[in-house]
């Protein structure tokens, strides 16, 4: 689920860079991936606690 969110956000940020809305030298890939992986861990933990 969050890998799809990462792909969507990365595509949107790349598109904004290409149109010049945000600066092209911004390093957003790694922080965005870390956020999505962290959200995946939190979501999985909450989901597994609801099933108990």
C-alpha cells in the first residue's frame, strides 16, 4: 500500500520539478522513502493489533 503511495508522491514531485514549480536540486527521494517505509510499519502494527 505504501509503496504505491511512494510511487505516486515521487511521480508528483518529479513532475513539479520538471515544470519548475519546485527546485530541481531538492533531494526528496530518500526522505520520502523512509517516511513511506515508516508509515508501512506503523500501519502493519496497528492492523495486526486490531486482529488480536
